[in-house]
C-alpha cells in the first residue's frame, strides 16, 4: 500500500562546520542495509529476464555513434510498454537521441540516468556500452517503481545519449537544453572495466586536434631546394612532442598519428596532416598542455617554412564525481556484494574473482577511481552533480580490458549483465536517497559547487 510522502523522508546526518557528514559507529553499522534496498533489489530481479534480450540485442548488433538505430528502437520500444513513462524518440535534433520521463506530478527532485549505446569501429562493444545502457535502464525503472510504491514526489528522466566514443552526444544534449528543460538535479551513469569497483571515478579532460601543414611541391631528386616539405614540418612537430613528454606531469597524455604523409617519395610533400589527442587531469591543466603542444606545431612550421593550420575537433571535460552521491552509492552497493563471489572467469577460463566491496574511505576510493580515459559525462559533471561508478567484469582472453575485442566478448556474457544489474540497484538507491533524505540534495549541490571551484 502506498503511504504519504511525508512519512518517507529521512534525515540527513549532522553536518560539521566544514560540511562533512558526521556518522557515529552505531549509525554506520545500523545503515549497512539501507531501508529501500530490498524493494529495489526485488524489483530489478523481477525484470531481469525482460532486460536480458535488450542487453544482448544491443551487444550483438553494434552500431557506431549517431547510427545507433537498433539500440534506439529497442530501448524506446521497451520504455513505451512501461506504465507512467512518456517517451520521446529522436530527441533534440538527433536521430538516435531519446528520452523517457516519469513524472509523479508532485514537486520534488529530478534525478536522471544516462544511457549509452554506441560501439567501437571493428571491435564492437569493447567499451561495454550495452552494460551501461542496462544499468541505467534498470536503475531508472527501479527508481520510478519506488516512487510509485512509496508515494515519493519528483521525476525521473532517462536520457538516451548517442556517440560517447568521440561524438559528444551528451554535450549536444546539454547545448540543446535537454537537461535544463527537465530541471535535472543530478545525473547518474556507470562504466564497466577490469579495475576494482569504485564510486568516485575521475576521467581526464580531453581534446582532439587536427594539424595540417602546407608546403610547396618540387622534384625531390632534381630540385628539392625549390620545395617546402610539409611532412618534415609534421615530423618536426611530432618529435618535438616526444621531447616535451619528458617535462609533462604523470597524468598528462599526448597521442598522435599521421593521417596524410604526402603523395610520393619523389615529390617534396606539399601537404601533410595528423590527428593528436591531448588529455590532462583537469580542465585548467589541459589548456596549459595544449599551449605547449601548440608550440611544437609552430616549431615545425618555423623550421621548414611551411604554413600550419590547427583545428580543434572535439573536447570533453574531466569527470569530477560528487562525494555525497558516491557515499550513497557505496551504502547500497556493498551489501549486494556476495561474500562467496559469483563464479566469474576470465576469457582464458581462469578464475577471475567476484566483485569487491568499495572502500568506505573516500580518499582510497578516490585514488582507485583515477582513470586516463575520457568521457562526455565529464561535461555533465561540470553542469550538475554526477557519479559514474566503475564496475568490474571478467577480462577477456589475455587479460583484455576495454577497447579490445576480448573485452567485447566479456561484455556480452550473462555474468557481466548480472553485474550491471547490481550496479543498477546501487544507482537506484542513490537516486532514492536524493528523493527521500531531508537536505541531501542541497548538500550535494553545495559539494558540487565546491568541487567546481577546485575544492572538495
């Protein structure tokens, strides 16, 4: 029986003057299994067999960014069967973007989940986006179920976000006003890998740059002095970047490849081009590093007399996790971790171990969550409070992790699917905490503002 929402709110633990949550040892032990966890867990277990074929279809029919037609149709068709949800296909000017809204009609927080759908060229779902989709889908449905079951006010919005792999679908949704239009307060998502489970995932700030050099043709054997060698300019820049790495920080990453190296060996190359990716731990550090790389590009032009053109193609901000949301996630995730493991085996048939409980020491969790990868969820995290927990699935053959065909195999297994459902339960619990714990959303937003200003 549904009860009045006024009886469902919980009280946020006392805050000290630095806005840290103070919990006694007795309170910590009493909260090992959160109040709503059983309802969430039972509901997700009840729909698991409906979600498995959706997960498999997305995995087995991999599609590239902005071309996720099958995934778009499969997910929206299912959501249209769910009572209380309003579904919009091809949303905000993108063919494969979509959204589903569950609105109680009563004022309250708006919690959102992001669904990723795209795969990688030639190697399919080697980043496990089918599992990300499943976790967000199940988490959003469970949150709506709890809102109905316990008469909780507020809204849930499920965003289908295309083209995470370099296309920036979430950035386009942000720019189009999708999150603002729905008054979204927090954003939840997850990501599989072969690393330890953690709640406080940090990703790097990222930019992809195209550099082009323009020289002048000449016969490379008869009159080379009449030419201006664009390829030499590019190679000079490439070597300059290699030298630069000696003075970069451990978290700085610079990668590049030559996309056009000239026409023929006996022609002084009038055109050469390359793509470079630059990553850094923070947005501020990224801009500093970009400036240094630009110096290398200029050096190539000066050394050879070629002209240089630099085009910024795509950029992602670093993901800064919200610690209060992370604490809620751990509170729900840890009681779900089986003490005896879940029988996981890697792609070589060796015992891979089961999921592990996440450290309740947030400094430890924060350290484990450091990643050199990048995601457009970072841009979401700069616009609103966000978490993107990592969750471990067994590695593929040879210990293969993300962006390897072996990991794509692992992402398609039933075990990986079941682990994504465990994550969905913890994400739903996090959302329900925001909906029910008095003052939590306000504190989450305060902590987000501090983190955006460089604090914790």
